[in-house]
């Protein structure tokens, strides 16, 4: 894994059965079958957070309709004065512009190339839709200027009300870091350059084309608009399936839809997956990825309805040409990641990749998009390696990835078929920062790793 050591954080750029796939095809299309979760995690936070009481019902409502008054987080003060703040007036005004959708005011604080790039950013994200947003200045480890900027794209999501989390009900935004230069100060401050720091988002690369349905917003660069039109209804069906599946597993879903990009270009997919970072040697190719983004840090310039802190924020999904073999399954896999990230935002690198990928693979099985097959290579790997079969190293490296993904998914399936709760397993393994085998065994001795091995052997 690549890590960013800046003060701004670190980036890791994470039912009924359908027709049975032919096993000889499974290994032949390893590069197509692997579906990556690209999760942004923050190195600055040590340890894990307390487990959520899950599932806990909460009133359904618009995420933007967060009541004011007593529910205002403790870090928000009502009497901030820009004149005594450490922030230039420009940052207050730009945040106000994002909250009020005032494009003219927002762009008035940019000049030259930065104005053109920020106008592209604004127009593209406006096409996707948002209710609120933020822009927050920061300093990188080398002393250069940064901003973290984001909005709640498409469908506002929030941590579950009633979950006990400090920011339950607050909006999760999709933030990204950009390198900037500025001139002036106060209300004379102007941004003069604005370029991605590490992650390159699709909307940074040109005008996007957008279509929407009740539960999905699908987009591509303008020259691939026909792909969006051909795929939108399939994406909507997968979104509905994933939302219904999560509800069947026992919890109110903390979001009503998903924002997804799509491309027929593997070059574009890799650019958006790795950005300005190098692809690690031996890492698997991907059919698609889900990226959970940066939150802003709490301060007087941030809209108090936005969730802040070190935990991960909102999620976007991107599918590439490797998904063509079965877009429905890949959409369901990635949308399952999005729900998982929202229900259990990660706060450290302690999060097991198997907890994330296993849940998404299980969503394919439970939805009927794929059928679990205990093929000989998988049985042999599980028997010889045990839970090490889905170690982080094996999941990311092409040599062992197929068995790692399927084995992690099979543990969730084993739990579901033996009286356990796969949804609680997905959430608790992240919030407690423990491996899925430990969390499962703690809930019931019958769900131990040894019993899982025997179960796989008997399939």
C-alpha cells in the first residue's frame, strides 16, 4: 500500500441464485473478476472506535434536514468572528458559496488557470448534484499549500441516527486534496493554481455527461455518453437490489442511492484508481473500484451539518471495461462497499481488507448475482492457509487474489448459513478493528475459523 505522510492524511487510492458460472472461465478471467475497494484511511488516528449498536432503526429523512440547536456538534460555536479567525475571509465566503450554490461568488476567489479548473469542478459536480459542500485550506508535509474540497454527491449519506456515533445524522461528503497557490489575504486572497495532489477524480479530466434514476447517478466523460445511456438502467436495477439486500440483512440503509462513474478505457480507470501514485508491482487489475473519501476537519468555516474528523467520508464508484463480463455483479459489489463505508466509516489502517472485500463478495452471493463455488483450488487454499488465505497481501496481489476474494466472501456466507449475522460482522469488524474470524467467533463458537474450514471442505 502507498501512504501519504502529509499532515492532511493518507490515501489508499478500497437470496436466490443466478445461473452458475462455468468454473473454467473463473480462473481465465481473473483480471475481470477482481473488483477493488479503494478506501481512503487516515494514518493520524491510532486504534479503533467502539462498535456500533447495529442495526438501530432511525427515522428516514433527507440528510440535509439536520435539526439545528441542541444537535449542533460540540466543536461548532455560534459566535465565530471572521475578524479574529485564523482563516482568511475568502475561505468563509467560498464555503458560504458552496452551501448556497453561488457559483459567481465561489469563482470570484480564483484567477487564471485555477478559475478555469475550479469552474470545471463546480460545473461537473453541479451536474451530479449536491446539497452542501466545503473547502478547507491545509499545509502539506513539504510546506506547500493544499485544499480539501468536496460536496455530498448525488445522494446525501449519513452515519446512522441512533448509532451512538458522535456525528450520527451528519452528512458524509466526498473530499479530495488539491495543491494550490494563492496571492493576497483576507477578502483579497485569490487561488492562482489548483491541481490534484494524489487522487485524480473523473471530473478533473474534462466535462462529464450525467444521467440519473431514482437510486443512481451515472456519469462518464462527455465522449463516453453513449455508454452511460446504455448502462443507466442496469445500474439502477443493481442499486435497488443492493439497497434491498442491505435492508433484508437487518438494518435501515443510511443512504438512498449511489454515485458511479463508468468508462470503456482501462487507461482512464487506472488513472482514476491510482492518480499521481504508481501502481504497486504485482497488484491486480480491477473491473472497478469504490473510493471512500476524505472528511474535512472541524472548524468555524465548515457547515455544521457536515461530518468532520479523521474517519472516512462519502463514497464514489467507478466501473471500467473489465466489468463488461457482468456489470450487474460488479455494480452490486461496489455499491455494497459504499453502504459498508457509510455504515462503518474506517478510522485507521487496522481495518482488514477481507472485512471489506468479503462483505462485497457476499453481497454478490446473497443477491443472486453470483453463486459461491468451492472449486478445488479454493478448498486447497482454505485447508492449507486457513484465514491467511484472505490476508491483505493475497487480496491485492494477482497470484492469490481470486482465492482470497472468494474465501473472504465464503466466511460471510458461512456465518449467514449457520445462524450468524453477516451485517453485524461487516460493521463490527471495521468499528472494532478486528479480523472477521475473530469477530465471528466472539459472537458464537460455532462460527470459528476451524468450523469455517470444515464448512468450505464440505461444499
